[in-house]
C-alpha cells in the first residue's frame, strides 16, 4: 500500500468494520468498507498474506472476494495472499508467485507456480514475500500512473535496498537458517491445502 498511497483511494475490505489483527503482534488494521458493500468495480483488488492465510482460505464469507475480483481491472496479492486469491478461484490457469515457503501450494489452488519477486500474467500481479511487495507495488503503480509516479514513490520511500546480509532467499541463506525458517513456518501456519 505504501507505493500506492499518494496515487489512490484505498479501501480496506473485510467482513465487518471491526479491527482485524495482523500477524504483527499488537497491530491491527481498521476496515473502511465491508465485502458486502464493496464497490461493484475496483481498479485493483489486493489481497495480503501472512500467518492467517490458511484460515482465510477456508472462510466462505471472505472468499466472496471472488465477486470483487471478477470485475476488478487488476487482481493482485503479495506473500501468501496468492493462496487466498487461488482459493477464491481467481488464479485458475494464471502464472503467480507467493512467499517461497508456500510455492508448493500454488498448484493446489489452480495457479501456475513461478519463483520470482513478482509475476504479471494478464491482469493478475502477484508478489513474493514481504519486501517483494515493494517491487510489486512499484510495478503496479507504473502500470496505473506511469513510470514517473512509480519512481517518485520509490524515492519517497528511499527504497534503495542494500541488505546487511544475503539471507533473503532460501537460495542464498545459510542452510541452518533455511531450516529454522521452515520450522517456524510449519509451526505457525497449518497446511494451505484447501478444497475448492
């Protein structure tokens, strides 16, 4: 959302208007619109991911976002939000990416798994894990408002990555770190497999 905030009207959709806890301890988001009152035509439907993904995939009321996605100009996600889109039937046959720890489940929700920071397939844009969401957001902003707007947002965010470690991918992280993260993911999130 940070990349888009200067150039859009953002609506936070949920089943009701009560605060929704994020997977960041103590942080909540406050919805501005219910799914039932969602405008018929959205420019962008964006679904985030996180440790609540497995439950969201099984929430029949939440999966009604399929209605909003059917009319949206762009259907998008970051992190494991792609699995929620898939559970709603919005990624059937589309190439998509997600957090590296959830790639194996993309095929179970009808998507074609691609390991990349972000993937664009027709009007579907999906981003990988948290920081890939910035790459995804800037690419989407460029499509919506042009390159100048995207570069302005990039500079406003001072997004000029130079990580102090090279452990941001299972391909570059030390094997013991990869294993630790796999264990955390396995404990924190039940299986993403879903019945559609």
